[in-house]
């Protein structure tokens, strides 16, 4: 089979086209947000919120409300509970995060088990990108557009919040409000991404692109380009792999992104582990460099 | 004190008390600084220096007492961009992907529209501030690629670009070599000569005479506020530190 067919053949199926578009949208939005999450140090929080939205999404389904609404409510509820437990008991923050998000996630699983039409809802947990309907796709695209627009509109304030919240406060901005904004966007993004990879793996799409981009540049504006491009390429490759290998698409998207991170971590031109080692070991004679590369 | 100085205190703290639960961090602290002063804030770890700074910028709510900066409530002073803050080195992520110029531009954000897009005047102010602290050549470096002293100067440049009237510096000499320390001291003196007011929390007693006109000895309350020579007298330092302070100062 020639390479063109490898790329074109899957697109003769409507479900693959919808899957590809959904994956690309989710990859872009998650990658944009991930640039801030890794810099603020919210990876664990991203994990917690993306799991904790599950009961909100299920309840929204039951009540016929938009998934996004349920997700945002439970995202904030989770963060509120984590803060309350940390501040009013001797339990430390990481334990508080573990307690709140697993409990809410478990509550979501229980709600799924007692809600009729279980098949639909189980897709939230593991993702069902190959079964995305046109309606789902429209919702993902609309939410994704809103999140991306807000992120880009407020990007400088959010960078300031990540870099120096004390200065943000000192010049009359509200770090608390900026944090809440980022949190709301995180909950909405979780809804976008769970269509593709499911609740369990959302956090991967929310951390990997930003973390990888961080290793490739010293400029935030470039992170905002590198992360989405990388994320889209990996997600597309992952989706194609899943078609040709007949394996789980959500899993392969994340595995591909993880592999890209590993490559950059080891061989990245600036901060790669082996690159730095090679640089340190030499004023390396050209021959030695050739051997490393060969 | 002349009546004029009373009217125009740049920093005015009255009876400030802050408790963390049962712990009293600040106990009735009062302090007045006239415009154009460089004042050292001296005290041990836990003496309340950081708490005082946080109360002045409004990050912490005091249990009682009041703060005025340039004659304004702290919230108003913040909105007007009167307060510049130079954080401790440990409080900054030096691997953060921002350039020196980006950091200084953050000083202008309070004056910019909702997207913080810089105008020509802002770029000019940032360039001038960078030149002022002699970092113009390094403006496009990532912030962590500067030396300890240069990093501090970048944050001072941010306060200059902000046109802050009151500059608060938290331990600016930690991890900074002697030459950079001297550069910083003369920079702050020049800013003060131009009418700005500078309050510097520091452990470094050796550097104090070159740095400041006056100093405050803090140990949860103000033990002494006076000229540097007076504050540095051993009997006064002993009250603040409880041990031979010059011994300890020379280690840092």
C-alpha cells in the first residue's frame, strides 16, 4: 500500500473524519492551556479537576443541562474542597487532592452505574473519539473556541499570574481572580478533551504538550506555537496508529505525546539530557559528536 | 520633624498588628518614611519583615492598624501603580520562559488595556528602565541567564518602568557578589535622590551604611528607627538579634 493511501483511506469513513477533527481541536486547546498549567505548577490540580468533573458531567446528562456547566460546577467544588481540607485540618495538600478527586471520580462512576443508557456515559471515562457525533463535534469546537479565545485574550495576565502573582497583586490586579479564570478554563477544557481520551487520560493532554514545549524554548510566545503544533501532530499520528493497529485511539494519542516528550527530554537541542551531556563533555571533538549521532 | 514631612510621608504605618492564630507576627508597628529615603529593614528571620511587606502591599490583612502609601489606602496605591515589589530570589522560578524585557514590561501592565498590549510609550519606558539599570544589552536574555545581581536589577527596572513611588525590596543581597551589591546600592540611592522611597529588608549589616540613610530594627515591633550609625551600635543590634550580630552578618 502506498503512503498516500495510508493517510487517505481512513478518511473515507465519516467517523474517522469526525474523530480527526475532534482530536485536533482538543489537542490544540489542551496544548494551549498546558503551557500555563506546567508553569503555574498545576499539573496535579489538572489531574484532580479533570477527574472531579465526572459526576458533574453525569448529572448534567441526567438533567439535560450542558456538560460544560456540570463540569465547571464540580471543578470549582473540587478545588474548594481541596482548599478547605488543607486549611482546616492537618492533612497536607497532596493528600487533600488525592482524597477529593478520587472520591468525586468514584461518585461519578456510581452515578453512571445507576443511570440508564450506561454505554453513552462509560465513554466519558475512557473516551470514544471514534463514536463522536456531529452534535458532539459542534459542542467540542464551540467550547474549544471559547477557551482558546479567552486564553489568548488574557495571555499576558495569565503569564504574569504564573510568574509573579505578588507583582500582579502589587499593581492592582487580582491573582485570585486570574487563578479562578484559569480554573474555569481548565474545567471546560476537561470537557473538550474527555471526548477524545476520556476522563482518565485528560490530564496527559493537559501536561505533556506544555512540558515538552518548555524544554524546547525559553520564550513563552514560542511555547504557545510549539505546544499546539506538537500536540496536533502527535494526536493525528496516534489516531492513525489506532486505525492501522486497531488499538485504543485515546491511549495511542497519549502514548504518542509521551514518546515525543521522551525524545525531546533526551535529545532536545537546548535542554535535552544527552545533548547537554554531549555539550559538557566536549569542546567535543567532531569525531565524538559523529559517533553519538551515528 | 517638620510639618511638611508629616504631610507627605511616602510610607506611613500606624499601630500595625498581625497575628497568625496565636502567634503575634507584628505587634503595634508604626513607621514613617519621608519621600526620597532609602531605609534598611533589619531583623532576624521571623522578626516580621516579610509580614510587614505583605501587610503593606495588602497581601495580608492586618488585625489592627493602618497603612498609607503616598497618602493613599494600599488598594488605591496599588491601582495607581505606586508600589513596586522586588521579591526574594527563592520566590522566583528562574527557569520561567520570559526574557528580561518581558519582566520589565510587566511593570507597565497596570497602565495597559485588558490585553496588556504594549504601546510605543511603554516600550520606550521599558528601554529607558533597562538602560537605567545597565541591562540594555541583556534585554533579550531569558531571565535565569542573568547573574544574581543582574536579576535583582531587572526587577528594580520593573519598578522603574512602573514609575512606582515606593519600592519594597526583600533580601536583595542574598547570593549577590560585593560588586553587584555596590552597584545596587548606588542605583537605589539615585532613585531615592529622584524622590522615590525605598525600603530594603536585609540581613546584610556590612552593606547597610553604603545602602541606606536610615534603618529600622524590627523584632515583631519597631525597636529603633534612626540613622544607620545609631542602629548599627552593638547594644542596639543585640536587642534585635540577641547575639553578636556582626559575626552572623559576615557569614551571609
